[in-house]
């Protein structure tokens, strides 16, 4: 009981630390569609690393694809990356209705596809100092799933409305505690069954379009960063995806951060967040 209570207390403190940060106002916001949630926030690079030709980091927030969690909770992380010299684009998208469900089908995927398709033009205007040839995708939790999915659109089933004819021009993906393997997520009831709500149950056709374990190999450099003590999205979820990628002939990176849970990976006051930024830099440069 003592150990469980200690873990729960640590997790609560980590969550409180993350959500205790004030939202970081972007330098500019651009729309990629008519819905209020179809926007991208841009943070211009600043700090000693800022220079023309800087990498562009595209951030996708998590929150179990639920409406209660929007991009503002990850805005301190976006600003942190900008302070390390990156140009940053933080993508918002339509999520579950009223916080009761996780995601919307097909709206959530429509939005991620539309946002990424619009990004080159939007970024050229909002952060002209960014080098589109040095684009790295990152996302946390459910956002980690969506970042990996955005990089895998060229291997979606033939006929998918989101399929790309070729791999997107990105340097890679750094997925932070991603909900990356739906079978394992189901076994562990991750986020109270959020993935099943996202796709409307166990619909096999929808699974084929959304379950990352079936969208391999991608040929896109991928690094997974995971807290060893994460109880929201346990390490087994990312490990299952890494195993599937390896079986498909890929060599994903996997960094297990000892002694931290779910939230420090995007908390600018945490050493784990600095480690995540270093992983992004490794792919960007």
C-alpha cells in the first residue's frame, strides 16, 4: 500500500507541476480550416540556437483525444522548444464531444491530415526562418499516436482518404509516451479505453486506418521516449510498438527515462523534458 500510495502521490505531483504552468502565448496562430479547433500555433525560435535555417518541430498534444484537453497544456513545452532555438508549430484538432468520448471519427484524422498538408505554406509565412527540410514531428500520449500516424500516411490502406502517395518529407518522429499499440492499450485499459472510443469500438476497418502497429514499416526515423514509472500510458505500450517495428525491419530508438511518470516528458522544469528536446535535436540536425 505504501509503495502504491507513493507512486500515486508522485504522479499527482507531476501532473500538478505540468498543469500549474501558465499557458504560453504563441507568436502567431493560423487556421487550416473553418472550425475553431482547426488552428496551428507558431512559436518563433529564440535563444542562442536561433538562426535562419533552424529546424521546424511540429507538436501534437495529448489528453486521450478528449475535448477537455486542448493545446494550451502543451504550450509551455512548445515555448521551451522555441527557447532552445527551434521553430515550433503546435497543432490543434477536433477531439471528443464534451469530454465524454475520445476523439471523433473521422474528424480527428481529417484534421491531422489537413493540418500537416497545410503546414508547409502556413509555416513559410509564420516562421520563415524555419528550414522545412529539417522538420521533426513530436507528440505526447495520444498526440504521440497522432504524430506517428501523420508520418505513416503513405502506408495507410489503399483507398484511404488520408493516404499520401509517398513518405512525408520529415526527418523523423520523437513520440513521447505514445499510445502506439492499440492491442496493448486495450489489455491495460489505457486512459479508460480511450482508443476504442476514438475508433468507435473494435471496428476492424477503422483499426486498419488508425492502429500504428499495422502501419509498418514506415521508413521514417522514429524515437520513443518513455517514463519508466508511467501509469497513465505504461511502458509496455511503447515497447509493443517498438517490437512490432523491429519485426517489420525497422530500428526505432527507445529511451526509457528512469523514475519518472507520464507528465515530466513535456514539463519544462523536468530533466526528462530536456532529454526529450535532445532527442528531437538528434533527428533535426
